[in-house]
C-alpha cells in the first residue's frame, strides 16, 4: 500500500452521526453569578440611548482621556443614526434635551454635553445623523 492510499471512506463525514461530533467553537455556558463588567463607554451609550427611547443606532463611539491641572476625565464622541420619521423625531428630541440633561453616571460628572454635527436627509427614507460630544470629569 502506498502512503497516499487510504482505506478510509472519504465520504464518511457526510453520513456521520452529528451527536457524536465535538464542537469546539461554541462558547461554554456562563455561570449564573457572573456577568461582563460595564465600562464607562457602555454607560455613556446606554444613557444616550435612554434619552432617545432606544430609537437610534450607535454608528461610532470614540473615547479619549482628558487632563488639566485640576481635573481628569474623558471626552466621548458618539455618532447616532435615526432612520424613519418616528426615529428622526426621537433624534430631534435628543438634540433639544441633551445640553440640559442631568446624567447619572457613577463616579463621573458630565461637565459638558453638546451636539457638534447634524446631518438630516429627507426623502423616501428620512435619516438623521447626530454627533454628540460629552466631557466627563472623574469625581473625587
């Protein structure tokens, strides 16, 4: 018998019993007591989505550290998209409410919350893209 010859059936995998195959790509079941830790960026996105009532979609989020002589914190730039008339109305409400909104982020103080860019497109599928910038200071 040559090294390239095999006595195995080359089509055995097609007719195999799939209950006996070990799958290694499926993640192991998580323990009920543990959950992933939410980062500050997750909390900022959740707070903004809470203002919109869940009507928008986060297209991008950029977080940069920010430091002065007396304060330190982070600058968050979040790009949100609103598609459809109802979602666009929620986006316009965000634009109106964001500067005066009191955020509840543990250990953080929102020093400034502004809208820096708005792209509103009309047509068959109305679309609104909003860029919000939040400056957060660490408390303590």
